[in-house]
C-alpha cells in the first residue's frame, strides 16, 4: 500500500517509494535483532557483575522498541503506518471511504490511459492502483474489511448459540414429525368416509379424533411456525450475504470495463450532445456504421437529403462529355473571386477519424503519398507537405489563402476527430496551387480543384483527371445505395461541393437572402467554411444537394443558381 508513504491525494514518486522500502527493512531488522537477543534481567538488589547473565555474550544496549522509535524516525513512521493500516482494515466505513478515493483516482488514470497519454512511470503507477483495488476487492469478498464479522453473521451466530434457539430447532424437527402424523390421520379419515358402511358415525369418530389431535398440536404448531420463520430468515440472510459478496466482487471486476465502454460510446458520435447548435449532431465512426446503425442514420439522411430508405444513388458521373454546358460565370470578374470544386473520399478497409490509431494514420498517409507521386501531368504533379514539422508561419499563410485546413473546430473535436494531431495530416498541391489534396482532415482525402475567377469548366476538368488517376491507385469506400461514404452524413452520395466566393452586396443585404438561395438548392456559408461568418460582404455559396443526383448535376445546380443570383444582383443595381 504505497500510497501511505505519500498520502492518499498525492503522487508516489521514486524517492518516497525507496523511503518506504527502507522503513520496511529497518523495521524488520530491529524485530529480528530483538527476537534473537536474550533479555538482560538485572536485579536492583544485586550488582550487575554478580548476575548470572552478566558475562553472557550479548549487546551492551538492548533493542527496546520504545527507545528505537524515539531515536529512529523511520521506525516511528512504520509503526504509525501499521496502526493506520490496521484501523482501516478493521473499520468497514474507513475501508469504504478508501475504496471511493482509490476508485476515483483509478478511473481518472484509466481514462487517461485509454486516450494514450500515459508515460511509463504513470503506467507503473496505474499497475499499483490495480493491485491495490484488487486487494480491496478480495478483502471485501472475504470479509477482511470488517474482521470478517458482518452484523448479519454475528446475529446468526449469537442466535444459534443460544439454548432457546437450539430448543426451537429441536422442536421444529419434532413438530415436523407431528405434522406427518397429522397428515396420516387425515388420509385415514378420508378413507373411512369413503369405504365405511356406517356412514355418519364413522365420519364423526374420525372427525373427533382429528380435532383432538389438532388441539394437542396447537402449541407445537405455533412453535414450529416461529422456528421455521426464524430458520428461513437466518438461511435467507446467509444466502443474501454470500450473493451480496459475489455481486460486489463482480462489480469490482467489471466496473472499469463498463466505464471505458461508456466513454467509448460517448466519444464516438457526441457532436450533437456537446454542441446543440449542430445542424446534424452525429458522425459515423466507420463505414459499417451506416449499415449497422441504419435505424439512426437513415432518418437523418432522409431529413437532410430527402433521400428515402428505398432510394439509390446514381452511378458515378462527372459529365466529361457535357463540359460544354459550363461557361465562365462572371467574365467581367466583378462578382466572383474564386471557384472551387471538391469531393471527399475514404479508403476502403480503414475506419474514420474517431477510431483511427497512430499506425492507421501513418499507413493512410504513406499510401496516399505513393499514389500522389504517380501523378505525371503538369497541372497535377506537385509536392506533399506533412503538417508535422511545418512551421507556424507557413501554416498560417496557407490557411489565410484558403489552401490549408486548420485543426478541427469544436464540432470535430467533440466527435473525437482530431486524434494525434498533427500526426498523419498533410497537404499536397501543384505548382500553381490549383490542385490540392488534404490528407486526414475530416475525411481520409479531400480532393480540391480551384482557381481564381468563375471558369467552372476548367476547374471541373482538372478534378475529373485527378480523380480518374487516383481511382486507379487507391480503393475508395462506396455503398451501392448511399454512394461514396464519408465521415459526416451531409457529405454522402456524390460528396461533391461546388462553390464560389462571391460578393453580392445588395442581394446579401436582403433579409430573405438565405431563403432565396435555399429554394435554388444553394447553401450560404462564411468564407472560412462551415460555422464561420462572412467577411467584407463575401459569401461562400455552394450546392446543398449531394444525394439522389449525379456529380455533374450537383455542379450544374451550383452553376445555375449562382448565375441566377448574379442576374438578380444586376437588376437590383439598376433600380438602386
């Protein structure tokens, strides 16, 4: 019980641990010397030299424990420790308080160990706590905490040792015999009633015999009933006591496993619980969750995407043969600052962020790097930059230019999607920074094609070529009904988000601006992504539908909607 050397609420360091062991050794050595040395008995009436043990070979000064305690503070500490330990083990209430303290500290350490933040010294300390808890559980199951004498057991032993209790037990056995005789007499009387030829006289006789025997057995029956109740009560107490000990032992053994299970369940998809303002409130920890927990996800998908349980996502189609339908949205460059089309991909066979380990993050990163090195086209070839080791200045510069992602917001953090940050995260971009790939941000891959201006056709063409090459090198997770799978249910299906950074000062000033965009299946955000605000009158406008349509149709919805908004802005400028 190493906690006694440093106190219940403090940490046990190496120095205190060694000090405690030194106390143990000194105390044991003093006890051994005291047992081996014969006591010197010097009489007051005789001089020391005349005593028969005067010349015996022994120490000059006897090892008196009281003297040693005063001279050596370590021994005094050991004696106090033994007394404290004895008081705790013999007092059930103190033992209960000690268990609460240790269990609370152990739960905290178990939670910390589960999150992978324990040092080797802390792991050793956790092992000591486990040993201490196991000792206390054993002491409770064997009755050591209260000197193995519970109130129920003491009452049972005392009552069974009383002479009157023994008489009651003997009387109970004697009454059992009388009951058997009584039942035999009843059966005989029934036989006489059925088989007798005299009829009423035989029945009356048997009835009188029955009443007579019943009167004689009234007192013994009362005694028997009391004894049976007492005996049953004592037996029930013994059974309950044994079952209670077994139950408490099982609770001790499973308490930490149940606690960790609850923690895992809370951490898997707790976005909506910790952030009630979230639009969805749930994430999928792996691809299988959409099938295993379809009772949860299907209603959410139907509500957000209007995609019913019997609907099916169309086949993959980016419209390579229909790019002619997409022209430059803003030839003058007056409204649109930049155009971006991105899609999300998750690698098949790997869980999503909440369940990824350090090895999993690194394995995904290495696979993606090998695939990116195979990109040979001039406008696709580039360099991969891992976040780990990147300077803060470079990160801030890339984030400001909307090229790099930052550490997850409170919604992703609540869903445990920022584990081991920035391990396994990185960004790939070509020379012109028009083709980018985010690795292990929200999804395993975010593939982005972007450039200044409103040339949607050029942006989509670059994305098609990049996806086609990566699809031959990597296997992505796709469901026959839901389409491409992602961490957030809002990105299922096509996972396409086609957006523009656009400045519409008159339209955005209208109170029904977002309502107008919603009717055209458009979503309005801040320029720094979801849950951010607009800056300088610039908004991020994108398609809101991702399921039930093809990839090209998702881009076309954004194209048509933004084109209509620009027309409305121009009309308002004329009337302004």
